[in-house]
C-alpha cells in the first residue's frame, strides 16, 4: 500500500516570537556598548608621565612633633595637603633638592634640614587631555622655624602646624596620610608598628592627591 503523505500530520514548526527585548535587556546592551566605547577611547588617550617631590616637615615643640600642612581647593572643595611640586631635571635637580625647594616656596620655610626619604607614591589620574601617571618622592625634613607662609600664587590659602595624629586625620588624601605615618615611625623610632585606626593602604580605598 502506498501511504498518502497528506494523511500524516506535519511536524511541529518552530515558532519565532515577534516580541521585542525587555527594557532590562536593552539597558544591558546599551551599557555594554558604552563600556566598549569608553575602553577604546581610554586606549587612545595619550599618557603623560610626571615626577614630583614633596616634604613631610616636622618641628618639635615641648617634646611633641608638629607637621606642616597646607590648605588648597580641589574639585571636592577645600583640602589639607602636604607641600610638593615638579622636579626640574633639565636643571640637574635631584628629588631631594626639588622637595626642599617646593617646601621653601609653598610653605615659606627657609630653615630646613632634609633627613631622609620616607617613601614614594605612584598613582594615575585623568587630566583634560591625557592620562597622567604620577610618581612623587617624599622626604622627611625638620625645622625650628615657626612662621608658615602659604604660596597664594599656587592656590594655597592657609597653613598650620598640627600634632602628628591630628595631621594624619586632617589630610584629605590617603597618599599624604601614609607619608606622615611613615615619618611618624621614623621620628618616634618605631619603624615596625602601625597605630590602630590607620589601616594599611591595601585594606582601604585610596584617595589620591592629583
């Protein structure tokens, strides 16, 4: 017998939905596309390397160490920072010499004794036309001079001496805080310890001085 194909029911056909993607799915695609575009933009941005130097300046008063702080204004508003600035390698300037010069210019301290380097910070930030990769060399300095004169031409509006622990709390950026912590260890002769309340940089989100 010959079977008539028309007697068999046709196999089920795959149905295609005409429904559009959900709003959440669409947002995910848009966000993914934006991230891809941003990555491509970042990869094409020029990179600028900058090397600076700064100082943790200490003054002894009645057996207590005080630290020189400068006040300036950044995007977040008024902040307390350490003095620092660019090294001038074209003039054969060393990091220690640049740190001393910047402290003299920004804080108005002329009587300075540069002791030793306390640390180096490295960080990156996005400037208007380039990605800046910055390295800053910090040096421990001492002085007997009390008078501080902030360099107004550089946007510095105030200056003060503060005890070590208070200075650490007042500083706006973790990179600066860490340098004062290291300087405190050298000044107090306690290089192997870290006081409670000041966790290591690896355990907290860093705020950097741009």
